C-alpha cells in the first residue's frame, strides 16, 4: 500500500522531497514552505484536498505523518530509478 502511494509521486516531486529533506524540515502549519510543498504534492498526486484541510492543523499533521511513513519507499524508488538509469 505504501509503495503504491509513493509511486504516484512523479520523479521531479520525489527528487525535491529527498534533496530538500522536506519531510523532516516541514512543520505542520500552513506557513511553512516545506509543508506547503508537501501539501501541494499530496493534493496533486495522492488525494485531492478540501480547501479547509489547508487550514486544519490536525489535517496537516496527518498528511505530514503520511509523508514520514512514505520516506523509506521514496528513497527505495529513487535508488531503483538510479540503478535503471546506469
């Protein structure tokens, strides 16, 4: 299940997440730039968010925790991609 969700995230977004360490730098509030990026990725590629979720601290914390859970899968996908590109 986690791998399936992680694979929905395109290369460019996955690379941004990993290179900027956005998941661990993010603070679950709507003014943090890393969290804004993660919310945009979630909204675009994983699950369309309701507008009120962008102002809901509990919703942001849940999405942030989802990304923490995805971190290992994102790293694994990136490793696979690099091996295929050799």
